C-alpha cells in the first residue's frame, strides 16, 4: 500500500521547555488533522527576560497521510 503525505509547518510555544512547545503544537494540530505520522524540528528560539529564558518557540514540520477514498 502506498501513501501520499502532506507536510505543514507549525510553531509551538511554551514557558516551560522546547519539548513542551513541540507537544503543544502537535496536540493542537491533532484536534483538526488526522493521521499525523511524524515531525521534524526546523528551528528553536526563545524569548529572554532579565537574562533568563522566559519562553520557548519551536518551528516544526508535521507530516500526515491524506484520507483515502
């Protein structure tokens, strides 16, 4: 069986960690998208306040299979 995949780019955020930012993005996407299969981290960045990490932002690509007839 062959599959066709679609790839979208998302940005998750979290004040806790980069892993939590990824989880937040995937959890949000899974509410409206089906058949999520994989993700790839594209970019990690953060917001600093008073020299401390205040917020994480992680850009990911998410692949999912399209519904078949």
